[in-house]
C-alpha cells in the first residue's frame, strides 16, 4: 500500500505545483488509515478506470479491471492487458485469452464467467513489454484489494510476472510451476502464461496437469 500512498502524495504535489504553489509543508508520514481502497468491486473498478498513478495511464485506451464471478473460489492472474484487452477493457480476450478460456472450459469444465480473471497491471504496457517494477508495485494494491474482496481459495498465477509480484519470489516459472504454495488465505498455483504456451505448444502438457490439479482442489 506504501507505493499507492506515495504515488497519491506525488500526484497531489504536482497538482499543487500546477496551481502555482512553490512550497508545501512537510508531508506527514503515512498513517495506518490514510490510504484506503473502496470495499466494493464496483467502486474499486471506478477508481481504476480513472487511475493516473503511473505512466501506463497515458497510453492506455481502457483500463482493464478484471471480470468474472466475485463469489468464485478460483482466480486467474495474468501479467497485463495486451492490444485486444486495451481496446475492449476486458482481460484475456485475444489469442492468449482464447487459449485460457479453453483451458478453463475444457479442462476444468466450468464456464469462464464462473471464475475471476485479473492482471498484475490494469493498463497495457506499450508494445506488450513486461511492466516495470515501478508500474507493477503502483498497481498491485488494486489487485490485492480485489483478492481481499473476492477471497478465492485458489489463485493460478499465469507466468513469471504474476508469480513474482504475488509472492515476491524471483525464481523462474519453469522452476516453480505446478508447485502449490500456501499463501495468506489462499493456495497459489504458478503455471505457464497462455502466450508462452502459444509459442511453446510442447509445454501445454504441463499446463494441462496444472489444470487437473486445480480441478482436484476445487
Ligand atoms: N496477457 C495477460 O497477461 N493479460 C491479459 O489480460 C491478456 C494477455
């Protein structure tokens, strides 16, 4: 939450500067309750739609909040929106999204609308580059709040970026995929990102086994 607080403070200072202020009294250090995010997904979505806390907001078409059943026991977390997601405002609707949908509907045998899908960053990184640590950490409180509100039992981390920012662990995805991790309040299963699977179809077998493990846990 510190990053979000700092980004909000910085934004306020820029606003004051634009209004002509050359000096502001010392900003008080963060109090436990100063930065709170809304306690409803709808209000949080509105906040994300208007977010300008990092440079990605300047190049996005639409922020991609996430979608699905807010009462689901299962969440999928990807890296960040691509071109199709940026245009539509919905997560995983491009080619990688079609594959993810097949994994959910054909292997788990549940409609995609029954689970929840979100990303580490809500706005598209230009040219689909990996989000910078600054961008990811600034955006992360939104995802953490989504997780806190949805309270899934299982989260599938799609790829290294999702795994890294959800756990803080920098190990490569090939090292950790398929290994269930006990997190605070949920189980995390890292697996390959669908974009990786499109480029490396031979890895689909492992992703299939990961989905079977999810099915078993459900
Ligand atoms: N890749 C992601 O990580 N997320 C999306 O929403 C789409 C593609």
